[in-house]
C-alpha cells in the first residue's frame, strides 16, 4: 500500500516499552498494511465499530491513533514481535468522549492471536499507566 508522503514535522510522544516477547512502540508507516487488514476484517472489528469500507477509512483510523497520543499524551502502542519484527496488534489506553474512565483495550492482528501477547502487553501498559500517568482506574468493556 502506498502511503501519503511523510514530512517529519513532529515526533509522536510514545514511550517505548518492552516485555519478554514484545516491543511496544508508536505507530509507524510500515504498520499501515497490517492495520488496514485488521480494520477491514468484519470478524475482528465486529464489536469495535468496524469493519471500515475503504483504505481511506483505514487511513483515518490510523491517523486517529496518532491524534489520540498528541491530544491526551497516551494511546495505543503498536505491538512488535521481537522475534520477527512484525506488527502483531495494538494495545493501549483510550479516553473516549462520554466514558467514565480511560479504557485499556486491544486489537490483535491475525499474527498475534492466541499467544497471550495482548495480556502480556496489557499488564505492562496497566503498570505504566498507574506509575507514570497516575491512571490507577481503567475500564475494559467487553461485549458479552
């Protein structure tokens, strides 16, 4: 997929975290294909407002993740598998308008499912949120 030309004007303020198997980092252009595939998958996005109808809509969602970091100082980290260097999902903190508390949520891509990676990342992010951001109350609404 060809992305719009990047002009590096601002650095996204995403702290780099690590777990035993993952690097948790900010979104990068190289992640766009994996994010688009995820966002267009009706099964994976059924309970999070998806799927998107076009690559253009996926681009908007990709940019919203960056905007969330810029606006709130926290957001979704991209999960990079240390062994392969592949983006395998996104886990992070969201501050939805109208919700009572920030949410700890996740989006796992096909390559990251069934390996306990979302749990591993969520524990690390939960600890970071409490220690470094003062966010000691997080919610994770799950569709039954």
